[in-house]
């Protein structure tokens, strides 16, 4: 999911170059909006949160020390802005219980997905991600945005590598359970 | 049965298939206008200490400092030593057994500065990110 792009010039943005900042927004807007949408579950709210994220990025860019990737720093701001908004809205963190899903069942889900048309498959996956809790959805999304690097995820989630591994396993299990339910509905 | 590998493979497949969601086309323009609007707004500073506390502190200072200077110490030492001596007299009047010296005063100031720096740093950091 990583995009290829020209890195914006941070020094120029700090000096007030709005054209350079709009380059930064254009570069990261889809990634930030995707995180926001998967956590907020609502396009309008996701749009607002994504805007707030970039306002915070602009205001705090002079504090960015470069000890992590710029994208990691932006994801961290996006993730925290979403959490703040969810806390403010007191949204419920509904969670699907993890049914023990067997390896064979997972393979069946994979095959069933392969049998679907690409667009149908994408709709089904999006619908399933929507049913995950904001933290599970963020965790899985960020894991793939960060090219599966637990080291990059640690500062974003403020968790150790082992804790992230455990949460990833549970989130994957929940997603598979939800997907299985969605597929059954689709087939019926 | 351990299904970790199958689950990993499935989620790789799911997320590999998924395109990114895009906001509305004018998103960047709206972000820039939001930033320029907030820049034009005058910054409202919220004091860390409420107004009432300030008034009480000023009143205390107004009444306490002249009282300290009214105490007779009878020395030609520096201003800070003089003040510390007066504080010592005032404290001894309350039967508290502390030996006052300029070093103790400097130390108290250092402690206060350190505590306030720590609190201020934490406050600023909480406001960021």
C-alpha cells in the first residue's frame, strides 16, 4: 500500500511555503483518510479528522526531529486524533468475540474470496473491516501501511513488539470470523 | 491446531486487494484554508493560573512584603540576605525551627523552577500531537 512520491521539503514548509505543504497533503491525504475512515466508520467524520490531522502536522512540523519516517510521524498524529475524537464522541468499541477459527476454514474463506469478482470482494472486505473495532481496524491498516514493520508500529501505538504481535493475531482472528459471517450471508 | 500462518496469508490477501480510500477532490484546498483561517484568528492565551488565584497572590504580596520589611533585622547585608533574615524572623515567630540562609533560598527557587519547568513541559507536550 506504500505510495511512491517525491518527499516534500520540510524546511520549506516550516518557513511557511504553502505550495510545499499542499504537496505534503496531496502525498499523504489518501493514507490518512483511509486510517480515519476505518477508525471513525463515517466519511464526514473521517474527513474532519483527516483535516485536523494535517492542521496538527502543519503546526508541529518544526518539532519533527526525523528520528522516524515522516509517514510514521503523520500516522501517529492521525491515529491519536482519531482516538481523541472517538473518546470525545464516546463511541462504543464493539468487539466480535474470537471464535476458534481453524486453518482449514481460513483456507475456505480465501478460496471463496477468490471466486468473487474483484469489486464484490473489495466491498465485502471493506464491510468486514467496518465491523472491526477502531483499534483493530487501525492496527491492521497501519501494519500494512508500515510494510509489516513492528518497529515502525511501536511508536505509533505506544506498545511493545510482543503486545502488537498478540493484538495482531487477535485482530486477524476477528476479521476472519467477521468475513466468514459476511460470506455466509453473501452465499445465502 | 495453529492457524497463524493461514490467518497471516488471508489478511495479506485481504489488505493487498484493498485500494486506499480518497477524500473529496478539494480536500487539500480545505486544509490550506483551515490553516490560513486559524492563522488569521487572534491567539487567545489561557492563563495557567486562574485570575482569582492571581488576585490572592498579589494581595498576599502587598500585605506580606511591607510586613517583612517592617521587621527589624539591623544588618547591612545584601538585599536577598536581608529578605531571607526577615523571612526567618517571621517563621521563627511561628515556632518553626528552620535555619534560613541565602543558599536555602536559592535552593528553594531552583526546586520551584524545576517543578514548574516539568509541569510546563508536560502541559505543552500534552497539547502537541
